[in-house]
C-alpha cells in the first residue's frame, strides 16, 4: 500500500495540474457518482492527510484513497495514458491538463463542510501542519501491550506510516518490532525518527532502504543477516504483514 510520502507527492502533482484552474471535464467511473458533473467548477485546493487525498472545489471535496494499487497520473490533453483505460476510476481535466486516478481504492464526494469525516478517526498527520508527536505518543500508549511494529501501522495513532517506514523507523531506533509499546525506550524519539525519514522521503530523492526488503542481506551496522517475520496481533487474532529487522541490533523483547 502506498505510504504517506507517495500520497503527499501525488497531491503535489495534482496541485500543479489543477489548483486555481477550472474543470473542463469530470468523469467519475464509479456507480455512485456516475452522473455527477463538476464541469465549470474551480479547483480551490489540493491536499493530503496521511494516505488520503482531497481535491476541493467551492462546493465539494473529492476524497480518494489509493489503497493497494491506486495511482494518480497527470497528462497533457490528448496524451496517451500509460495505464489501461479500464482501470481509470476518476478523470479531472482542465484546459491544459488531465489528471487520471487509476485503480483507486476509494472515491467519494463530500460536502466541503463534511470533509473532516474522512479523517476524524486518524491520528496526527506525519507530513501535515497539524503534526503533534506528543499526541501520537498519547495514542500509542492507549494500547501499551500492543507490539510497536503493529501500533505504528495503525493510522488511528499516527497517519502516513506504511510497511516500509515502520520497518525503517524500528531499525534506525534499534527496536524489535514485537516490543510492546510500554517497553519501547524513548517512544517519543522513535516517533521523531519516523517523522524525519518520512519527511525526507517526501522532500528529497528516495534513498535505499536500510532494512525493508533486505531479508538475508547483511545489516549495514553489524554485518549480520537481516530477517523478515510476521508480528502477531493478539487484539485482532491474526498476524500482520511482514516486517524487516536485524535480530542482532534489534534484540527480541523478553
């Protein structure tokens, strides 16, 4: 699933293409909004919150979520799309740009006054102006026995972290992902690390992951082999997605 930096950058691309411009075409290829026509409306702003993206006109906010496979791409009028047309779920066009959302996991149109309902359940946005590390820590500590590797992924605690950056943050902070929240040394420092690497990813060229995707490769700190494991979530009675770590630098909790 795309992470907060991917959505943040997608919003930036859409902002350059649409912000301050009048829509010449809108095509919602989802049954609920198939007859909705926003032609003639001005795009007042484009923004993101965690993994959620919003395109705002004076009357409505178009809320999309990429989920696992979604992507936004921007084309010049008449330019050939680089993704199959049957996967397009939303098209927003102006006189000089065509923004196409392919395989979007969620598309909904909200009244501007109701936009907050899409994000009320989320924790502070790591890339947002409302970023509040103390609030993120408070939310994490509400489930003190939950493994930190799972708690970081819960968007209700802090919005924007996915599988890549929870692996990277735990690795950089030398915390085993199965460590209970209450046993994490310097939880605020860990949150700060997550904020730093996600901000860096959103504003600078991507760097090679230190842990994510490097199972059986040498740790860049100690040289031992990295591993990948599933972390059990007892509160949900299931295992979470795989997380990468160094068993030597990130020793398992007692």
